[in-house]
């Protein structure tokens, strides 16, 4: 994935938390504009010792990633 114009082309972001090798891993999943070849991109962010720590980190990561995403028009 090229990192050019990331906020302009991304539509949504969410995090997955999965167990892996006795630790909990946070993945950031970003959905891009569908006309791109790789319109769903999954990034491994970090691993944590407990599920609770991973879920807390996932909330922060999604909040930061979603900050620049397009919002629906107001008034609906």
C-alpha cells in the first residue's frame, strides 16, 4: 500500500484483537475507496500481555486513525 493521500482515500477504520502466541495482537483494518486494488488493508500494530490491555490500545488506535476520516453531512 502506498502511503500517499491516506486520509483522503480512507473510508473507515476498525481494530481487531486476536490471540497469537500467548499474547494479544491489535490489527488496524482500514477500508479505502473501492476503486483501488488493495481497498482493505490490515496493519499489525502491536502485541500486549492481556486482552484488556489490547482492547484499551485498540480503542485509542481506532480513535486516532478515525480522526481524519470523512464524516457524513450534518442534518440527516
